[in-house]
């Protein structure tokens, strides 16, 4: 019982009146709190606009807060066809651990068998190897002349010219800087700590320049391979040279990755690199710098699908837009399915024309319609319709530009680490070294051994020319 049964009618009436007054007072407090919350929300919005304005983004710019990545439920792990357990390495030495006497009773022990093996991999501390090459002069009593070995010939496979740093160390420094993206200052510390070798930052920079200059002939040969390839991927990204904006361009084939730096992002760079020798298929995004090429082209569908997805995200309240985007994606997916099928060349040509006409039918109703959010992408697909389904006619051509995107990413990471280069010579060195090391890696070669071989070959060629 709550005790209300014992109250009189007058007491119950007074209690009800008191409760009503309490409810009214609480409602007033809630309304006042809601008004305070509303004023605070308006103030927060004003402050966000002010911060955006101070950042240079205008009043419509929102604070750049990256949303959390939604967690995905992990499915059952796929069973591997082959076990990739750690394999034992060939032992360079064997240490046998055996007890000479029983730890319980002290009796002398003998014989036995190997119970288990524990392999330890370690890097030995090796001192730097410094070799003094002494050139002895000898006198010939017959011709009356004094003779000394030619250092450019004797040391051609050991060092470059009159330099002090050997070819192996030059290769290591080039590898650390280009592949591992280690800054010059950290290379200096690493060489000092591991080998107790003092090399200045300027000395390391000069070594990198030397490696690049020795690799210029190989660099030019790779450019000729790009120009003679039946397929080339192209992309570009920003670079910084002594605080000034410039660009790193990448042209990739299945076996070559070619990088060059320029201050311009215009089409003249692509014209200069590809020149008139290139007659293959050019795969790129929709950037206008590649429009000059009159040969066959394939525009990147990944970029297009990304823009289609962004258009839907910006207009979530338009179901007809989502349906239009889905119809474009359906055409692309059906076109991708033809790559896996066996068709004759004539059948592929007919399929290509069919997909082009189908996509045009989807896009044309929105071209030029100012109120339609689809108009921009519809116009883009209409303008580039002949360059969207090249992969249908030739299944060897990819439908995306992922090769160039993957090739350009190391340069982007290097730019974020080092901030770019300090001079035009440094930018050129970065382009040459990245071309050589990335190409060697792409070809499945040991890039350090390939660099050592390249330096040795160049040094011997220079020695032969000097003679």
C-alpha cells in the first residue's frame, strides 16, 4: 500500500495541486534548458563558420573532421592452399648445448640425441672495410721509362673515378634514400651507428647525385622502352622544390616505371615524354593534359565510379539519382564481364559499340540540364565515350589507371617525409633514382645488386672512354 488510502479527500486534493505545481515548474525549467541548448548550437555554428573563414575556406566550409571508419564484421578465415610457416634458414654455424653431469645426482653423462632445435638469426657487428690501394712505380731498364698502374682501369669495379666511397656503399645509400625513403640525416646517423663511419649530409647528397648521373644512360633507355610499349599508364602528383610547387610525372608500363619532374602540369610535358614515337594505348584519368594524344586511350573507370559515389553521397534525398548511378555501374560491370569471355575481334568491336550506345542513351537526357545533378558526369561520359570501353575491344588493356596510381604513391609518401627537394639538381636526381629502383623492383630484381651492377658498368665505360 502506498498510504494514499489513509488520506482524506481534502489531503488528496492538496497533494494533487502540489504535484501539478511541481510539474508546471519542471516544464518551465525544461523549456528554459532547451532555449539555452538552442542558443549554444547557434553559437557553435557561428564559431565554426568563423574558423572556416579564418582558414580561408569561406563561410560555407565545414570543419575538416575525418569520420571514424565503420568496423566491418570479420567472416571466417579463408583456408590457405599452401602453408606459409617460417622456414629454417641454412645454418652458418652450429652450437651444441649438452650437460656434462646430472643436475640431480652429479653422475657424468655421455651420448644422447638432439631433443629440439632453436634457430637464432642475428646480424654480426662488422667494422667498415677501408682499403689503401698503393700504386707502385717501377723502372724499366730496357726502355728507360717508369710505369705505374692506371687507377681508372684497376679500380673500375671498386670505386668511381677518384671518389672515396666504394660502389657497394653508394648502392646502399641510394637504396636507403629511394626505396626505404630514409632522410639524408637519418642515413648519416645509421652509417655512423652501424659502421662507425662519418659521412656528412653534403657528402651523402653528392653520392646520390653521383649515382643518378651514372644511371642517366639507363634512365634514357627506360624512356625509349616506354615510348615503344603498346601500353602506358600516366599520372602526375605535386612536388616541392625549395618551397616552390612543381610536379612529378609518372609513365608506367608492365615492365617500366618512368618518373620525371617538371615545373608545369600542362600537356607539353606528356607530349615531350611520349613524343611521336609512342603509338600504344594511353591509360589515364580525365585530366585534360592527356587529350592531345590522338591514338587509342582508356580513361580510368575507378575515378569515374568514385565521382559517381560522391554524387550520390552529396544528394542522399534523390532516389532517382541513385538509380541513374546504378544503371551506369551496371553497364560498366557487364562490360567488365566480357573481358573474361572468349570473343573474336569482330565480336568485341560490336560489344564495344553496343556499350557505348547504351551509356549514351543513359547520359544524354541530362546533358545541358542545369537543374540536374547528373549533368556534369553525364557530359563527361558523353565527351569521352570513345575512350571508356577500349578495354572491351582489347582485353589486355585495363579499365582503370591503378598501375600509375600505385607507381606514383611512393613519390607522394617521400614528399610528405622530406618535403620535396632543395634544388633542380636534387629534383632530377630524385626522378632518375626513383625510375631505376622502382623499375628494378617491378622486374623482380634485387635493386641493390642491380644498382651495384649499373654503377660498375658505367664506371668501366667511363674508364674505357678516358683511355
